[in-house]
C-alpha cells in the first residue's frame, strides 16, 4: 500500500499505451461509500480543454515522481468517455477547498488536501487534511516549510480527519442524497450540532437543518445562540421552518419568532398548524423578559378529585408533551390553580388518595407581567425547578422552568 495525496497527483500528465499525451489529471471521482471509498473514475483535461471522464480500470500504472506521466491502457482512439453516477462525487469540485464536519472532534474543517491510498492498482480515499501543512502542499511550499521548521527545531503538524468521520457540507448532491450524507451529523448531541452551525454561514446552516429530521433540527436550533436561531430560520423554506417550529416547545418557538421581522414571523405562523400557532401567538403577546414571555403552556394539571393511581396512569400518556413533570398542578374546572405536588410525593402516596389530600395549597406563583429578576429570585429562594404563571382570576397560564431563566441570566452574569 502507498500513501498519496490528491495534490501530488493533480495536474499530472496521462499518456496512452503508445506514449501519446491524452491530457492532465483534473479530478478524481469516488463512490462515497464505506470508511475508505474507492476511486472509480478520473477526469482528464485534454489539450483542447475538453474534459474526459474515464473509468479507473483504464489506468495501467502511475508514478508518484513529479512530472512522470501516468499511463492508460490502449490507444487514444480506443478511449471512450463515460458519465457520472448520481451517487459519485468529485474530489476537486465537491471536497477540496470545501468545508466538512469532523464528527469526532465536532468541528468544521476546510479541506486543503485529500489523503489517498493505493493498493493492488486501486485507489482509495482515507481522509482529508486541513491545517497549515495542507495549505502549503496545495501551493507547492510544503518542502520549504519543513526545512524552515526543522531549522528552528520544530515539526510541521498535520491535521488529518479520517474519511469515515467526515460529513461534506458543500456538494452538488441531490436533496435526497444530502439527507443520507447527514446521518453521521444527526447522531451528534444537539448542542454539538449547534456549535458546528455557529461556524457556518446562514445558507450552510439552513442546508444542514433542512436535511435533518424536524425533531433533531428543532433540538439543534434550540441549543444555538439567538442570532443564529433567527438567521437560520429566516433562510429556510417556510414549510420546513414551520415544521421545525411545531416540534419546539411553544416558548422556544415564540422566542425565535420574536427575533424575526414581523412579516416573516406572520408568514411562519400562518404556515404552522393552527393549534400550535395559537399557543405561540398567545406567548408573543407578552414582553420578552417577563414571566409571560418566559413561560411555556406545556405542563401537567389534574382535577383535585383525581386519585394518585389515575394521575400516574395519565402521566404516562401526557408526560411526553409536558415541559417538565417534576411538579404536578391541581386546578378547578375554570383552570384556577388550587395546589401543587411533586412527582416524588405522588409516587410515595397511597394509590387511592385524591390529589386534594396530598397537594400543597400555598403555591408560589407569579403574574404574566412579573420581571425576569423577580422570577429568578423566587426560584432561588424556594429552590424551585418551575414556577407557575397565573392570570388575574387565578387561572393557570403556564410554567417557567429554571433552565429558561438560566439561559437569560447567565449571559448577563458573563457580561
């Protein structure tokens, strides 16, 4: 096996079996499958500037010595150009000088060279190279830089990412193919996807999120900075953006829409399903840094006569739609807040007891107009993971979870 790089081979002359020049190597085509994709075709630039795509099987031998021609089987008259398959990609056009995601180190890398391996006459792609060394090789200055580094007693580092760990970002693949390519990225934690998105431009972010499923895309956007959230949603097609917003918690969707131009926010609300859109619109009526602007309408509430056993059964059905189930709220037929109990208290209680016998009636709550600082002080003072928000008649409007408060308080502390 021989280790090679794409820049070592690019622009090298190819001759036919009679020694007649056919053209220079312009690109390599690979079938992007597996940990080491196989090179299937080569693209030659003919003396008349015409491009020929030929099967790799026509390569008789190739040398790594600079300037040494590589040889094809048969004469020029016998060569027949072929087309590309939809699943094939070109290294120079689709990978070199493009951004890729290193899914192991969870970062974006610009490809300065492509690592290759020759084995039994076949060529395989093993990885991509970023960093300074790849740039220097690209501009034919690697050897000089090595000598300079050695003269000062240091090494010239290499930044190589194994092919099996990368996700291409800038390709001409079809939308369906893009969705297949981003399967590695989809397996990362949403916070890692958000960090990667912040290294990209808005159109690249939109391309990634459009290819991901709605649930994964929603979680990733939620983890991103507010300015990133707004820019990426604005770049997406309205139907896809609406689908993602519907997957979010209402308060998170409302936060994003509040940062968009009014016309764009209205367009997305009209595209969303009516029920989800109504919940978000209700939250948008409140000021951003108030309890009403912070709250979510997704919580678990039961009537006071519901038994412990019935509450546990219903929690199993309803919990997935709730922001948190650590606290359970008890309300009357008019949705007025009567009491609260923790999930721990529910589990430890007798299964036949009604909730009104075990609930706490001295509930700490806030009004929709309550400011962020007061909400944070109450959660800290009483060690609460969530605070209910009640209206003028005592009706329960929603809850504010501690993570939503921290997301706003922590940046203030850093500043």
